[in-house]
C-alpha cells in the first residue's frame, strides 16, 4: 500500500486509476484513505498534492478515531432495548403455540411472540427479520409524513421516496428525482431523520454539495450540523440490526 510521510505520521492510502481529469480523495471508516487519479498522473505531482492535503486527511482520520466502531448484535431476549426514532423500547418475548414469529410496538414496548419449540438462535434470526420488516413498514410511514412537510417548505416533489438497504449511504437522489433512504435511519433521533430527508430533497434543487446546497439545507434546518455530527459519531451503531 503506498504511503506518504507527513511529519511523524505515515498516511497509507489506496490508489485507483480512473478515466477522469481530476484527483479525488476520500476518507471514510470502511476504506480508509482512497485516492482516485487520471491514468497519466505523475507520482511526484501526486505526492505533492497529497502532502498539501495531508492536514485535511489527518484531521479526517482523527475524527474517525472518535467514532464508536463496536457493533454488538441484538440477541432478541426479554429486557433488551430496541431503538426507534431515537428512543429505546424494551422487548418482551412470549413463547406461545403459534407457527410464526411476530413483533409489534405497543404500549411503550416491543412485544414479540414466537413458537414454543424454537431455539434461541432461531428466535434471534426470525425476530431480527420481523423487526426489519416492521421498521420498513412503519418507518416508511413516518418518513413520508416528515418528507411531505419539508417538500412543502422547499417547493419540491420527488418522483418517489423509498426505504432501501444501503451500507455506505444514508440517502441518495437520482437524476430522475427518486429518493432512496437507508431504512436504518428510522432508528435514529427524529432530528437526524429530518436532516437526511432535507439533505436529499435539497438535491432536487442543487445536485452538488456546493455552498449553495449547504445554505439551502441550513435555511430549512439551521442546526443541521448537529444531526450531521450525530450520524458521523453514532451512525455505525445503527448497523447492529440487519
């Protein structure tokens, strides 16, 4: 793996050659530092650019080190807490003479019913599947409700808005105006859900992440940076289900 030396710090990076005119640098939790360049890039020039960007790269790496990366999978046992819209509801599991598992949020707690003869491994597997279905069904209703409110404020209307499984994104907006949100976002606090919705709706007006784009987001959500920071620090915790 190629490396540049910045003071006493060694910055390791992955280098990918693409059919492009510019140089792009990504720093994320999954891939670390990734550099995309044109195929005719001179190594000395690339080293100079990376050294110029080194303060920014090291800052991003330091920020990633603050993120909690420990993911403890849910066991789906009575007493365990399950998240929804930023709150944590205790789970009660009942073993009954039924054929299938079910789960619902009722009277301030998640209640699950499972067949009497199932092992804990089977219970864990099936209840996780049922909970994801629940999130996608009821979370979608909440997301649509919030989206309609912000669509009115922004004066936009997406072609569609769907919840999908996405591992590296919280949301995306296609050129045709379809918006896809990561279903895991419904586990986050409502102000974070609102931020992701507004972020993608704003892309219907300003496609790129320019100053104009962030000014638009801030005009709707003045404290959006708090929600953005919450996702940076706590977003990985939303992957302990599914």
